[in-house]
């Protein structure tokens, strides 16, 4: 069986005693051209996995920063077909980085499930995370994917009991995204110790990598989470930088520097 980009990335990082830096960026924020420029700079800064967010008008799991990023992207004319075009452009210039499409189910359903699978597979995406689609309801989407595997990244919440985690782990592929806290993205505070206990239990249930996100914004946060998890997900902190420096021509370089500082914190953790 062919080794996927996701598998190769985690294998490479494990061999180097590093953890994955997963960066979330809303596609098309503030516009498609600048968004691509930012992403390429972040890849140059050391981002290991790209989580490319599909802008949505009702992002209920996201905090104000990412909600506003979706608003800016939608205002610039961003739609799913343009997100697929962005994936294709990224893949042309970066052959190895895994690209995970982050979406709510509504845009995918409206676009057409089969068309979504065909277009994004062809563009070079490596999987999708659908934040509001639980395992019990996901077959209506994945059963209509005909062709090469396209992992549906599953979520585990802080309130998920162990038996439920086992059920989620059993149907997971690619990696598992563990939410570090209740609430929405970008909310303050991180209890790395509490997250670490749940990561440890989850890793006993699955050979898949476990990545932790929500509430992670600084290199110190990254280092704390990287001690226990296989990957660290940052979204709101990057999008906050975009929002606060949106008219600065040096914005992409600023994101590259921020990415590099976070990436450095994933290295050589005991």
C-alpha cells in the first residue's frame, strides 16, 4: 500500500524527534492571492501540515477571530471551487506537505459530496476534517467516495469518555484531532496537564498520531503540548496576526517568523 503524505510526515518527524506543527489558515483571507502568499511563507517557516479552512457563514465551533476571517474570505468571493483551486496551487509548489481541508458539513453537502471528493482528491488534498459530522452520520458522506482513500479526520473532545474514544479511534484514519478544551477556537487558557492525560489514554487505543488544538497560541504552549502529543494545531493565533496586520505588506513574512518560532518549540521535547 502506498504511504500517504500524512504518514510520511509523521514518520519523518518522529525520526528527527520533532512533533508536527499543524497550521490552520482560512482559505482566501483576506483574498486568494494574499492567502496563498501567506501559506507559502508559513511552509517556508516550517509548517508541517496545512489545515485549510473553508469559509462558512455560520462557523459555530469557531471563536470571533476565525469567524471574522471567514467573513473576510467570503466577502472576497471565496467559495469551495476556489478552495480546490488553492489546494491545486499549493500542491504545484509544495509536493510533500499534507493538506487537510477543514469544513462544516453544509458547504460540502451543497457543493455535492461526490464532486467534493473528486475535485479535492484531484487537486491534491490529503483528507478532510468536518467539525460537525459525528461518526454515526459520516457514512452518508464517505460511502459516496469512490476511488483512492481520503481520510476523514476525527475529533475527540475533552468531555469524550473512554468508551467513546475507543469507538472514534476504531474508525479513524490519518490522525486524530484532540480538542484541548471545551468552548470555541481561540478561547483563552490551556491546561496542558489535563490534555496530556487524555492524550495518553487515547494513544493507548490507537496507533494513529494524536494532534492537539484549541487554545494554543505561543511557543511555550506549543512546547507544553508537544511533550505529550504527536502534533500541535494553531489557528486563531495565526488568524489574529492576519487580522491585526492585514494592510501590512510584510504580513506574509511576519507569519513566516511566527511559524518558525512555533515550529522550533516542537523540537527535542522529552
